[in-house]
């Protein structure tokens, strides 16, 4: 610099005027390129293929509990799970790369990092206390996503609300109940989850019976009717095991309750219960069994002339 300008001040300040700005610019450019490469890699391993709903490579080592009966909903479930996990990874990559670049730039400027790091620690603790519910929601969402506790299309009970999962995020899970009401549930507030869409389900049917009825004969009639119903075209695709007659479940002032169960595909228990209940009651009536309160309401005596 002195040879070019013959200026002692410029020669003495060359380190600040040229060397350090060039180093800082290189740090910023390298940080930007590294972040860009990391984000592209994360997108590649967390994006669903356009040709199908196969698991992204990032999710393959993770456990998946999506039931096969969800059909097309599985693709949306996987897409949201992959998108959310990818978003977390990209945020972490951005924070680490730009954080390291910021520290290197401060080092080039000759700033003492000790007080800054100490102040950042104190500010971080204060923010952590103030936003602990938000942090709790995010951490719960991350573990829920990784463990695949539930996803789009599952029917879940989270305590205060229950219904079908419509979307899953790091902070909020959206449910829609049978009445059509949409519930927004914070992940950090979910203490337990009952998932009716994993593995298999059990269709449970309680059939009322009068005190005077022949219980053994009624059980035989119900078992035969249930076996016929589950072999019909409308139900057989949802049945995993033959129906099982458990017998008398309870005794009430009105009558008896006979219980029958069927192992079915997850999420199909309610449809199977409704279909079986209608056919079982019809079978009992056809076999000559009176309703439980029939003894309290005897048929009216025929009037004269009829």
C-alpha cells in the first residue's frame, strides 16, 4: 500500500481497510453458501417423491405407525411430518451457521466475546422463562413428530378434545370432532393421547335382553347373526378376526346386557358397531325375543268386534 500510495496512514491502516473487510466478506459468503447447501440437502432427504407416497430418506429410520386403511391420507400425513422435521432441521442449520459466522466476524473486528457471550446467556435465560410455554409446545411437537404418536387421518382423544387429526405442527395440532367443530390443541398441553387408528381396533356391541329370555339361546342367535354379518361384502374387508361372544356383561333394573366383540381394522370400529347392532337386534326380534321393557308394556287387549 505504501509503494502504491506513498501514504504512511494508508499503509498502516491497510489491515483494517482491506484485509479485515475481505476476510469478513469471505466469512459471510462462505456462511451463505454453506447454509444454502445444507438447506438443499435437507430438502432432498425430507421431501416426498412426486411419483408416490414413499417415505423420505430422512424418515425411513424413524418409526411409522400410519395405518394402511388411511389410504390417500397417509401421503398427507407423511408430507406434513417430513415438512415439519425438515423445517426444524433447516432452522437449526441456519442458527448454527450464521451464529458461527457472527462470532468469527466479531473476532475479526477484535471485539472481546466474553461479555457478549455472558450477556447472551443471561438474555437467553430470561427469554426461556418468559417463553417457556412456547418452548414446551415446540419440544413436545418435535418428539411427537419423531415418535409418530399420531398424524393426519388418525382418530385421537387428547383429553379436552377428540376427533380426526386434520393437521399437525410443531406448536398446534388441529382436530375436527364428529359435530364438525375444529379444535386447536397446543402440543405442550397434551398429557396423554388415545389413538384409535393404530394397529387394530375392537368393535364392541352390547345387546339388551329381558330377564325372562333364554340367555344361552340368545347368545347362540347373536353369535350366528354376527358371523353371517361379518362375512357379508359390506363388512368382510374390515374384519380381522371372527366375532367373539363374551356373554352377560351387566345386569341392570331394565334387563341384561350381552356383549359381543370383533377385531377390526383401525378406525373402522364405529361403522362395524353400527352395522352389527342393527343386524343383531333384527336377529333377536326374528327369533322371537321380546325387548327388555316389553314386560312393562304388554300388548293392548283386542277390542270387541275385532
